[in-house]
């Protein structure tokens, strides 16, 4: 794009854009209703804690099992054939 065209496009975009802070429909009054969020605080969520603990233990067991399988699949350099002590 030619620099003159780019400047023209930017000027046109700026001229057509509404000023910041101005609503598109300024004739209609807006009544903003506050949003109320109610939270039931019943104490510590034991069910959520148990689910998290079981997931953590499961992830640990999967990781430990994967490491064990990888280690069992590797040849041990100290048990090479032809090497006697």
C-alpha cells in the first residue's frame, strides 16, 4: 500500500469513528443494574479437596510407573557382556 493511501485510510477511519466515551445511541438513557453475586460459604469443600488429592496421587503413580518402565527398558552399562570383575 502506498504511504499516501495509508494516511488517507487512517484519516478516514479516525473521522468515521465515534469519539471515545460517547455511546452510539446517546438519546436513550441507560439504567445500569448492579450485578449481585451470592456465594454460599459452607466452609471447606471436602469433596473438591478429595478429588484433587486423588488426581494428584494418580498423576504421581503414572509418573513413577513411566519412569520405572523407561529405566527397565535401558541396558545397564555395568552388566555389559564380556566384562568381568
